[in-house]
């Protein structure tokens, strides 16, 4: 999840750095939240796939650090 947080922060900073009206900023913040949510889901899915792959290979690697 660290990657999703970092990308969301960078996207938010770039979008919100422009001078916008409060209504436009509200719309942009909703977009940032949607992007963050999508990236978070992708990170969780990737971690689950890594765990499945590790289980198939008979390894017991803990991937919790990748999802924080």
C-alpha cells in the first residue's frame, strides 16, 4: 500500500497545485480518492497473488510489509 499512498500523494499534489475554485478542488479531491482506492486494491491483489505463488512453490514468505 505504500506505493498507492505515494502515488496518490504525488497525483494529489500535482492536481491541487493549480489554482482552482472550491468546486473544482472538490471534484479533483474525489478523483484523487478514486485513484487511491484503485491503487490500494491493485496493491492488495498483487500481495495476494504473491502469497498464492509462494504457497504453490512451498515457501512461507510473509508479505505484510508490502501492504502497509
